[in-house]
């Protein structure tokens, strides 16, 4: 096995480190932007599923826990979760929630809102997360607000992925993962195929 393959197979460690860092210092949540930018760039300039097949630490983590540890019920997904309307609808929902998060960040930037030091799970439940704000007022508050909002999105999608892994198949999340749908959509548009 080549060094490159070894390195690519260990991306699940990066995922664990990323989510762990969010418990200690929320500002590290910004690193998650790489999980948005890299797949988009790879789908614009590379082949479809390049990122998903080779570099996604989250996908590897689901395989590692679900398949290798055998804790997935290994059941088929309901048809509606695989349908095009659900996958694109879920992508749209995620994008709206992302914009909503940017709006909250803008409110703090403009002085119209106060910093919310909590992680919002499933866009509903506010978990107090004050301890992870270790910036001590040294950096602009909006960057901290963005970190809380972005980590909320990342953690919510991780939990949804883990639940899908347990109830369905190890990589069930990948069927309707907004990032997977977005990169697939970009590749189809690029290659002139219909969605
Ligand atoms: S579909 Fe999503 S979670 Fe699955 S490998 Fe692709 S980016 Fe990662």
C-alpha cells in the first residue's frame, strides 16, 4: 500500500480531531470550511465523487464504526430518503440554514445581536457551550458567532449521520448528505447531464 493511500485512509482521524477541538475551543470550527471548499473545488475541477471516495473523513468514520464494528443494523433505507426530491430538498434546507447562520453572524458583526455561546442541535436545541469560547475578546465577536453556528451545523449532520448508520447502513448518510448531493449536482451540470 502506498504512502498516499495510507494517508487518505486516515482522514477519519481528522474528523475526530475536528469535532474534539470544538469541545475545547470553538474557534477551530472554522477549519470545517475546508470540508465545504475542498469538495466543491474537487467537483468543479476533478471527477465526480473524488472527494467522497477518497478524502471524506466523515464517510470513513461511518464505515469504520458501522461496518468494521458491526453496530449498524444494516437495513435498507426507505425509498423516500433516496428519492431525488428528498435529496435536493434536504440540500435546499441545509443551504437555507447556512444562510440563517450567516445572518446571525452578520447581526453580531453589525451590533444588532449578541453572541450566542451555544451549539444548536437539529436547528432547535440550544446546548450551552460557553466554556469553548476561549478567545478572551481578542478577536472580533462575529468570528466567534460564525464558529458556534458552523459547529452547530457540522455536529448536527454528524449526529444525523451516526443515527442513519445505526438504523440503516453504515454509509446511509451519504445517500442524502447535502455535500454529496451538491458535488454530484455540480458534476452533472458540468457534464451537461440532467439533474
Ligand atoms: S456523501 Fe457526504 S459524508 Fe458521504 S463521503 Fe460524500 S461528503 Fe462525505
